[in-house]
């Protein structure tokens, strides 16, 4: 096709789509509306996580003081991904859900479910680490006056790291560990106190751990979304299952004016402007590309081609909330949320938390004995 022919086709398309193209004020208003919608969900999730953390610290303090009436926030188990994955293995193999940390399993299952149905929406709408990464990416853009990204020759090898980490955990848990070892771990003193051990890790964080966190923060400014894009095995898992998601960002070429704004807006650097349906495992369904498109009918979240229906951003946000937080409410109502561990057991174990049976390399598969 000659340049003159291409220009003529483009002019004809622009003339046909002119009534659909949003003027600058309308486009800005639409972009802000979608951005604030997602930010509201992120802040809601962040506030819930912060409240869980504060309540958990208060619970352990009251237990140590002898108050057995304190209520433990089960949502803290969302920060026990390894325990949750081993619980998942136990459930797949035996059809039985361990009641040691059931909330962690529920959160993992809902995150996987959201990946299967709503791409990696968990990462960009719910995950507090994703929110922190996004905030650091904003800091990076303001510092350097542009969006930094790794060279392609470096980006591809780095992106494989999170899949290698995921493969290591899956192989270790689903292949190396035997069924008796899985059961032993779930009921071990170490796992039963994994939530308290996690809190103590951050309460008495070592200098080395602080240096690692500082390095991740700096790397996330130099290479935005460093943790999420290159190291997060959770994101790798959701990226794989998201390939099966029926809802995807879909570009209608006949309505596209080839402005490239969608690709420039994508934080994952997906070539949205060249795709018909975005299948990329890096797409987090943040809707930044949809918000940036000046022709709303050109780029939308849609169901599969055989049942082509558009999902409006507000409806997508509602689906994210309903699936994740609605799923948690269902788990609570069905009794699959709170741990079987009673406060008196927690208090007894906290008093003995420095015992070797609660150390990772000694107590993770040690048989539990009464009194421990």
C-alpha cells in the first residue's frame, strides 16, 4: 500500500469516526473517572490490609497480656503464600481443606479465580504490593520526566525470573514433597505459628532485610514495577492462568485511529495498538489503555468473539469487588475462614516462640506434640 493510499484511508476513517472522537476535556474527564475508580478500589484494599495488620498486632499484644477474648483477624493469612500453596496441594490431592490457615487458601483461590476470569486484575486493583509498585513508578516518572524501561535484551531474561521462582515453588511443593510431608508441614509447630513468625520478622527486622527492601525500592524507581514484572511468583501464576480469561482488552481496528496512546499508557509495555485482543500474560487489566483511548468504541473490555459483549469499566470494577470480597464473605458464611487454632494454644506457643521447633529449618516438618 502506497503512502498516499494509506493517508487517504486514514483521512476517510477520521472523517467517519469524527463524531466518536472525544475532545480533550471529555477525554480527560473519562480518563480521570476510570483512574479514580481503580484508585478507590486500591485504597479500599490498602485500608483493609492496614486494618488487618493493626488488629493483628493488637491481638498478639492482648494475648501476651493474658486476654483470651481477643479476636484474631484471619485475613493476615493472605501474607502466607507458601503455606497457602501447600494447603492448595493438600486440597487438590485429598479434597480436604486444612483448617490451620484456611483464609490464606481462600485468598489464594480467589486470586487465581480472578486471574481465570478477569486477567491479572488482582495485581492492579487489589494487591497492596502492586499499589506500592505503581506509586514508585509514578515517583520514577516525576524524577526522570519520562517512563523508564529496561532494554528489550535485558527485559526478556529478567521477566523469566518470576517464572523460574514459581517453577521452583511448584516443583518443591507438588513434586518433591510427599503427601505425608505435606500433612506434616501443615500441622507442624512452625506452620501453626507462621503468622506470628511473620509479624515478628517485620517487628524485629534485620539490617540485611532492610537493605534488601531498600534495594527493591531503588530498583523499582530505576526500573518501574521491578518486583511485579521480574520477581513476583504470585504474579507469574496469575499471568499464566490469565491466558484463559474470557475478558480481554479488545481493539476494533475499523474504529481505531492509530494514535498509539493506548500503548504509551500501558504500564506493562504491551503493544495494545497492534493487537486485536490482548492476550499478554503481563496485562493486569488496569484499564489505563482504555482510559487513554480517544475513541471509546475502539478499545474496550470484551467477552470472547463468539459472544461479543462489552464490559464497561464500572461493571469491570464491580466484578473485581464482587469476586474477591464477595468470595471472602461466602467463605466466612460457610465456615471456611477462621483457623482451628484457639487463642489459648496461640498464647502457649507465643510464650515458647524461641524454641527450635518454630525455626524454619528445624520445625517446619517436626511432629507436633501437646504442650508445644
